[in-house]
C-alpha cells in the first residue's frame, strides 16, 4: 500500500513536469492537467507528512508534534485505560448489558442439554480432584489441629447438645438406636451364658457350695434374659421409658444445670486433647479425602451421575422458573457491579501497565501494521482529492480572469 501511494505521488510529479513544459503554447486543457497534478502532489505530500508524523519523525527531522505514538505512548495508554473504565466498566453499563443478555435464561437452556451438564460436572470434578490431590494428609491434620480444634474448644457444647438431645427425645428419634442396643444385649446374652453364670457364681461367699452358686447364677441369668426379652419385644416397656426420662433430664441439665454444663466442657476438652482422638480425626480426614478423590475421579460413579443430574435439573428450573431466573440475574448483576466498582482501577491498570512496558518504536510499528492499509488510503485519497481541488481552483481562476 505504501508503494501504491508513493507511485501515485511519482505519477503526479511526472505529469506535472510534462504538463508544465507543454503548457506554453499548448491547448487550454493542459493547464487543467498541470493544476491537477500540482495540487495532487501537494495533497499527497501533506497526507504523507500527516501519516508519517503519527509514527516517526518525517525524514528524521525534529519537527514539533511528530512521532506522536512513540513519544506519547504512556499518555495514550492512560487515556485508553480511563476511556475503557469510564465507558465500558461503569456499573450501569454492566447492569444494562447483563440485563439485555439474559444470562440466566441462556445458562438454563444450555445446562438442560445432558452433554453440557456432563461437561460442567467433568470440569468441576477435575478442579475438585486437583484441589484434593494437592492436599496432603499432614496438611489436613494440621488444619484440624490449628483451625478446627481450637474453635471446638472455644464453642460451648453443653446447651447445644442439650437442645439437640431434648429434640431427639421429643421426636423419639432415638428409638432406633435404643432398639439396636437392646438387640445387641439380647444377642450377647444368648451367646455368653457361661460367661454370665460364671461371673455371678464368683460373687457368692466362699463357704457356699459350688452347685448352689451355679444354680443361683443360672436362675439370675434366666431372669436377666427374660427381662431383656420383654424389653426387646415391648416398645412401651417401663425400662425403655426410664431411658427416655433419663435422656430428657440429661438434655435439660445440659441446658440449665451449671455443674452438668461444666462437666460436659471438661469431657469435651479431655476428648479433644487426647492423642488418640486427634489421630483418629486425622485418619478420618485422610479417609474422607481418599474417598472423595476416588469418587470424583470415576466418570461413571454415583457421585458424578448424581451431580450431572443435579446440574441438568437446575438448568431446567432456570429455563422454566421466572422467579428463580430473575433472582439469578440479580445476583449476577450485583456481583458484576461489585467487581467493576471495586476493582475498576486494577482492571484498567492492566491496559496502562501493558502499554507502559511497550517500547515506543515497537508500539508505533505494531499500530502501523494493524491499521496501515487505511493509513495509506489516506495518502491515496489525498492525492486524488488534491487533483480534483487543483482542477476546481484552476477553473475558478480562469473564470475570474
């Protein structure tokens, strides 16, 4: 493009020379050709100077207000950053743009596609797996000991535990655990008759005959088995209800009785300080970590399938539920507005800092290459428009004479 623009300038110069020599004694139209070529050269040279002055000093001469981009690169970068921050990163612009796009509706429609939902799940699983993989068991144990355990020591355990226990008893949610314990007691008694009989017999006086001790112990064992069987089969047995009363009273004491609360705190502190408990917590965390890592790594596992189904279901709700869609759009607008108002200077500073790091001559070269064709068209247009202007001026001059 530079060659074409320069060739037009040379052509105008050649025409001007030829027309100037032929003008004396020649036909009238030669004057118009000379005037057109002369003005064309002026236009071409003027626009060449203007274009060149943007990127370098014309002919290397220190003419003021030339080489604008290399010398004012930093100011241009700062101005560009301010322009972007003012007109593209204002809160209202971001809100209006997000509102017109309808992100929630598009996201909902996209997520309802099973392939898209699976893709989201895969990406999240990959990120989660990487995060879990980075964590070592020692790191998890350190977090438990330095962050979680101190908080557990500070938090009172009595009143919350008491409220929980009271609610459990009121809802009779403990019945399953109690039944399990009773079943285990009955099974143990059935399998350990000799142990129970021997334990009771050993409590008899030394002077008592052995066969008497064994007979009494066997009678005691059978009575214990009978009572345990009644407790197992009767959901309203008095022993069961006594357990209910005991648990209910314990729940109230944990909330209101200072001594019980203090004892609960002492028990909590002793448990948390015990090395075995700390080691068990670390081992449990390691086991959970390994299980999670295995679950997220298995593309056909239950966790991934459920997660994919959940993502697709959420997409369907977004697509069909206007209230949910409006709520999600509001959250996105608020989040984006917060980002642009809080971090706008940091975001626009990226433009300014990047331009500051550029070399001036290199910046001019990059910009010139990016818009070079249009700049050379300015030179070409200047040549052609100059020719038309020259014809017009010469015509007016002839009329005036």
